[in-house]
């Protein structure tokens, strides 16, 4: 069953993926790290069915150094069906999932061409939406 929201377009407004020259790959290819995800959701002023979702993603090491420092910002434009029940809530969960999936794919591709092993952002359960940008 199709969702009553559609992602019309998205783009990356900021992409930073910096290789850490001091990273030691002999420490193993499994790296524990934290991912901070924040969002900002806004409804269009003239059309209540149109929404803009901005997502900010940043990594930080959990315990030891990371092979890459990553910071991304994505902006997605969503269209909700007229009369859709709770479109704001749906975009806060499903919209974030859609944009985060695009970010995961981009980071995997970028780091696959880096000096260290490919790095994938972890899967995250967004049924509890990320923190809004303060």
C-alpha cells in the first residue's frame, strides 16, 4: 500500500567526509562510532500539502579513532496527499528514514574510494524521530 506522502526531490547541501591520516587499520575493520541525527521540518506557507525536511548527520568516535569524519546535510521536499492523516508525524519518521537511507548510500560509496575500508552508517530505528534542530 503506497504511503500518503511522496519524496519529490532531495539534495545534499553539505558533504564532508574526511579521511583520518592517523587511523590504524590494524585495529580492525569494525569501528564503533556514534551518529548524531537532527532534523528540521517545515510546512510550505502557501500549500499545506508541501513540506521541507532538513536532516543533519554527524559522526563521532565512540572509544577510539575513526577512519573518517563525516558530516552531512540533506534537504528533502515532500508532498502529502490532501486529507492525509498526520502527515507531519509521517514525514518526521518515514521522511527521515528516506533521507537517511540516501546518506548511508552516499557515505558507503565515498568511503569505498578512500584510503581505508568502506564505512556504512548504522541502521537506526526512526519510529522515535531524531531530535529537532535547536
